[in-house]
C-alpha cells in the first residue's frame, strides 16, 4: 500500500482542525533543518531568521549536540530526582563553573525557570531579608515577556496574555523599562521590595535595547536596598547578543566570559532556549549559596528537571558555543547586519529604524502596529527564501543561528533588501 503524501496545505489544515489555536504561524510547514537552513515538506529551502526564538543559536541539528542526545538516549533518559544519576553532578559542576555561580537548580522550560526564580526570591525575602510573610514585592518592567503561566501573565503588559485569565497573582510592582528614575521611585515607595526581574534586552517587545547604564543601575540599586537582581537571559543569553550573556556588556573575551569589568553579575540568572541548542527542553536557574540555600527538600522540584538526557545535551550545547566562538561571530555579524539595514533605511520609506545587539535585531516598519504590513513583508520574505516573524504588529525580529557565515549573512541582507524594495502592500 502506497504511503500517503501530505502537502503543506494538508498539514496546516490538520493543525488548524485538531490543535488549539494559541499560535498564528507563518504559512510554511518545515520538515528538516541543518545549520542556518530549513526545508519545507515540498523541499523548498529557507534561511531561518528566527532560530526558534533564539533556541537554535548553535544551528539546526548540530551534530555534536545530536550525538550527545542519541548516545544518552540509548543509555539512561530519566531517573527523576528521587535518585542520584551519574550525569547530574557533572552537569551541575560544568554549568556553575561556566557561568560563575555556586549552585544551579535545573528545570525544563523558560517559563518554569522564571517561576523558579520568583519562588527563590520570595523565600529569600522572607527568610534572609526578614520581610513580613506574604508582603514581599518584585519589581518588573512594562512591555516585559517572561512566559505565559498564570503568575507571569499577572504582570504582563499584553492584553491578549491577560484577558480572561484572572484572578491574578499579587506581589509585583511594574515600572517603565530603561528608566532608572522610575525604578528609584518604586524602591522609595514600596518598603518590601525583595527583587527586580528584568530582560537585559526586551526581545518580544521588539528587540528594545536599553541605555548602557540601565543594567548596572539596577544592580547598584538592588545592592543598596538589599534586593535580588534577577536577569532573565532565556532569549538574550548564550552568545546571542555578541557576548556570553547580554549583561556582560560589550565583552571582548575569547571563549566564555572572563568576567570583564563591564560584567554585571546578577543574584539570580535564568537560562533556557539555547541551553539545549534546540534539541530538548532545558532551563536553569543559577545563584550563589547565600541565595540558593533557601531551597530545601520538598520546596521545589520537577520530575524531568536535571534528567540525564537534558544534562548531556546542555553540556554539549555549551561546548559548541565556546569551541566555535559563537559570541564573537554574533558580535561581528550583528554589526554588519545593522549597517546593511541602515543603508536600506536610506533607500526605503518602509523601514523606519533598525535596532539590536549581536544577532538579535529588529527593523521597525513605518506603519501602524495594527496594520498587516510587517506580516505581509514576512510572507514575501518567505517566498524569497527567508523566514522571519513580526512582533508587536509593525516590528520584524531577525535572529539567525549564530553559526551563520559572513557570506550567508550578506545573501540574507540581499533577500531582505530586495523584498522590501519590491514590496507592494
């Protein structure tokens, strides 16, 4: 009996009919990936300029990461934390040394990482800072994106993320992003602040890069008021912005971070996405002993958190970042990309602004956020061999895998330029 061949339209209809409609995908059905490329079911080839929201920094199906996955999958996949495993301790030593912390709490997804950091911060606030129980408050920023769990959407600025999902979790104070005066006012007005949760660059908001003094200013205020500085580097971390972490500033280190003077170490660091190179859900929360020791048996956990498969994959993924100098490549190619887009602005009234750092960038389309122009441009880009996705209506985020070459980047810039110059909305 002949095997049934499903077309892209067939497969999109299956998702539409049987899946919850919680995403609005670009009309392309991907079936294979390698490096910076993906192919659809009909065999059409595309440059991937989203990298699964920066989860695939190391490129699609990196052979070293895939081999680690396959090898461990044939040996031992899951023990739960009811028992020790022969891999977890090795991974914990590796990742804490890599990022310069005493302890790691392994989890699975980015949202779980954020929830874990919130729990650690609250417990620290009551047990170490001696804030009255249930009175602790964490400062967050407007236009943030930290995930979509009930607690996280409680302090979201996105009406779609919040509408009809209440009642919401209390204990958060929202202030303006990139505004140290607003942060100072929040500390002055709220006596029970126990932490500040921040994205060093707001990716989902449209790749909003703050002033150079913003992150160091947060760290300084947290130190002055005895509050925890919590960095959400789920999307910006692991070489995406041209240094190992976005909070490293304009780091010029070789290999992983050597703690340059510009490095602002957080009290809690949240990682995910590229921690596995896109092969398996892996996230991590790192902190030093004084903070992490508030977590004791029974206070937090996950059946899959720290499983042998995840640990092996994460170590391989981090080795690739270091061995292949992906931060340095992102830094170099990011400058080239922004220079090319600035020249495009001079040629096209459609593009109003380019912003970003490393290979996390965005162009702002000169149109109303409620218009379909950015979406239509992304469809046209797809037709020309490059896939990207709009965010916040009129912003297109560009974040290719960090294994991209300079020649490939210029070819992609040519596609973007040709598409926009020939675009007829």
